C-alpha cells in the first residue's frame, strides 16, 4: 500500500460506526463507549474550553483503515497534547497509515498551542514503540499494570514539540 491509497482527515459522526467496529477488533485499543466517541465529534457546544479532543480517520478505497484520537489541555500552567488512541486495521499495518495518523494528531496539538505530546503504550508493543520513537517520542517513565486484558505495564513517552521542526 502506498501513500496515495488512503487519506487522513478529521473524523465526523458518520465515521463512528466504522471507528467503533475497528476499535472492538483491535485488542490493543482503549475500549471507549459509543457516547465517548460521539462527544469527540460533537462540536455543537464546543466552547474555548481548556480541554479539546479530535478524531482523525484514515480511509482508503475499501473504507476505514485506521483512526487516532488526540487531546489538548491548555491552562496557565499546562500546554499539553496527548495521543490518546491509535488503531490501524490489520490489513493496513506497516504501510504508513499509523504514522500519518500520529502526525495529524501531533500537528493538531501543536496548532492548538501544545508544547509537548504524551502517550502511553503497552510495554510489550515493540511495533508501536518503534513507530513512536521514529516520530521523536522518548520514554520518560512507566505505569505498572496500567493495561487490562491482558494486564501489562505502560511505557510513558513524550515528544517536545519545540524540538520538532
């Protein structure tokens, strides 16, 4: 699969059925409720609050290939972005889809004023850790037994946006 076979865009309500289906098929994904995903794409009451979230989707000719969720927390003390979730269909893994989704979230966080982006990843997920390291994230800590089904530690990773140019 090449870059021209798919595109990344902001997710909308019409994407949620496919997003939730992919999330349920992806054991490593955080399993959120339909209402949580709905709240991410519902911008009707979207004020200039301190926390903002955005869904990005990658779609190809056959439909949804992956999605990512980003969050930004801005206050007088904090300008933090978070890559909350990334899921890529098995058929599209190792094709650049995950990287492009992550780059979309990073760009969105930076555009909203975040000075760094954080994430948690399963400590045993070598492929994901390699992806994040390739984007400039560095390990900054661990959380013991953070994940369930199966229980696994989380590796905390951070990207300083001032260093990305």
